[in-house]
């Protein structure tokens, strides 16, 4: 028999097993429906006013093909999690599956999985929420795949909203979300971050389309009081396009440690719509365990060298450098100070992202733009100081910055 009333639904959930609801009947939930036994909730159309629609406290629960509509609005109510599955660190829930559902209008979160292991959210359409589409809290091996998540708008006075988030409950290294994945999702119009982790370990974000978000993909520590940096994460093969964002685009792909350095592999992503901001930003990262390369935008796009006093830029070809992965490249030309110089004068400086060698690196020889010009050797110091070594007094012709070096 198909369930058609709240009372019949409560009675069926107390028994568990297969619970099938009539999808043509709208059941207005006046209180949270508890699921405390292994259950397969199949179908059903529900409305909910406040708080969760379903609270899951048992392992082996599947919620499939249900439609839940919250009240919506712009006022955040953190008690509202349309589907709320909560285990504990000592007794996490296993085998929680949310699939092929339609969830909208949450005053906070649409799907909340806390202390869940080997669980998944897949094939859902999630829209119009104030805190998150899918929030995984201290999860282990949780998959968020093939969902369409849109319209995460900022509540009145709020600064954060997430399409997909992997975070932790206790702000400890042991409570981090670990080995979770976001794959094949379409995430659109999120007014803060499309896909993110706060200090996750081994979080893999691949093959997603993230559009019209203030920030596309963020692997970050979070607020300054947080202790765990994201480590061993992967962001690969995603399309990240900030075009059309309601809040001005900020960063396409972001990696940031806090008190501890972050680490990740960021490769093969197509990034657009963040050119007036930062296509890729990396802050406080473990250089040994991090790779940023082969994306449609370089880690550091062509940027002007900050010149030391007395040096001037070639008027047509400004001295610039670019960083992609472990390769730093140069172009343009510089003109030495009036009167010439000798020895190994400082030309200028580069950003810390280009100051990777563990010792001074000589990367090219350069000759002035006249046959009468001298020859210098270009090099970069460990602090990003950019120099030219002369064998004798220089002239005032343009010296061309050519060549590359590999970061150590």
C-alpha cells in the first residue's frame, strides 16, 4: 500500500524496511520524520515548514526519488536540514544513500551527512538554499556525484553559502572529512563557493561543471581559528566558469593553508570568467606535495616584474614572468640605470610563487639590443630577487629577459 498521510508515514518508519509513498499526494510534514531503523524510503512528495523533513539515525538507509520543498526565503534557520543524517565519531552511520531526489527551498541545508561512512548523494536536483546543497561533516568515503545543484544564495547578513562542502565537526585533524569525492556534478549560481573543503584530506574533485559562482572550487583551511589544512587533495578535469555570477567573481580554483600548509594536485581544469580576478590562487602550500600545471590558465599569468630603482622597462615589451606548474618563464626587456652598472645588480623582484629555487638559479644569458652592448647572465635568488650579472660595466640598451627555470 502506498503511503498517503503523515500518520501512516510515521507508523511505517517505526517498522523500517521498504516504505513506498504515493508521489501524487503532497504530504505536509508538521514535524520531523525520524528514521531509526534500516529503511528504503521510496517516492513521495513532501513539504516542510521548519526543521528537518527526515532525521536519519540508523545505518543502511536509502532515500530515493522523493521531492521535498521547504519554505525558502532569505532568513537563515540553521535547524533546517531537509535530509539530516547524523552519526557520531564513535558510531558513524554507514550505507546512507540519497538518490534521484528533488530538494528545494531549504532555509539552511538540503542534505546534511554527519559522521557518515561509505555513503552517497547522487542524481539529485537541489536548488534554492541558504547554507548548502550537500554538506558532508566529518565524512569518510562519501561520494557526491551527478547532481544538479543551483541557486545557493546568501541569507540576510550571511557571508557563506556552498554548493557542495566537505568539512569537519570538531575542528581537529582526526575529524576531517577524508577520501570523499565530488564527481560529475553541475553546480551553478552559488554566491560564495561552488565546491569546497575546509581542511579535508584526500578530497577528490573531478569532472564537475561549476558555473556562475563567486568562487568556483576552494580547497581551504577556513577561518583563522581552524587547525587543519586541506592535504593530498585533487582538483582535475573540471570546467570552472564565473561568467554570470550574481556576486562578483573572485577566484576560479583556490588552494590555501592556514597555520599549516595545504597540498593538492590541480591539473587539467578549464577556467574562465575569472580573468579580472584570479583564475588560480595558491596561498601557504606545501611546494613538495603540490602540483599546479596544465590548466587552461597558468598558476601565475604573465605579470610585470617589479623593477628596482633606476631600471626601466622597454616601452613596447614590458618585462614579465609567468608560472605554470614548476616552470617559470620570462619575456620583455629592461634598460639599465643611467651611467651603467657592473657586478650583479638587482633588476627587481618576483612574487613568492616564482621564488622557488633552494639556491640562486642562472637561467639565461642576455645581450643588449645593440652590437655594442655587453652580455649579462640572468638569475633569481631564493627570495625572488631578480638579478643580472655583468662581466664589465653595462650600457643602456635593452637587455632581453629570455629563458625559463624549473622550480625546486
